[in-house]
């Protein structure tokens, strides 16, 4: 049975807060694309590099998910994060899901150093 976008995102959020990179990457299709202000990351290996660097820059980070608006296979999400090294207060991501996995994600946020 294919996961719903809501199921996929629920797992995604739990994996992020656990810092579980392998579990997090299971949510992405092999050819997924992540678009950020730092560039475009194509495929799981590139996405792994992005999240590895992000989680290293904000150790012990905790994510808080605000409004999540689902429409079909799409999600618009507002979120924030805090770490001893800094915080993110203004994040907005979009997700497009395919067969219960993330096919496309855009992320817009600013890190405020501690």
C-alpha cells in the first residue's frame, strides 16, 4: 500500500527531529529534487549532502512544524527550528509527492546565529 503525502511527511518530520538521516532519505524518490537559496540538489546523494551539512551546522536542532496545507499530492509548510548554534524563524517549504514519496521540495529560510 502506498503511503499518503500526510504519512510521508509525518515520517519526514519524525526523522528530522531524530537526526536520522538514513530514515529521512527514504522519503525521497531516487531522482528527487531539492531547491534552496543555496542551489539545486538533484538525487538522493545530493540531498544527503545538503541535510548532512545542515544538521551539522545546527547540532541538536529541534524542528517545529506550523501550518501544513495539503492539496492532492502537494504540501505548503511553515516551520521553524532551534539549536544551540542558531535558529530559523521564517521557513516555508513546498513538497510534491509521487507514490508516497517526496519528488520535489523547495525550501526558503534564514539562519540566525546564536
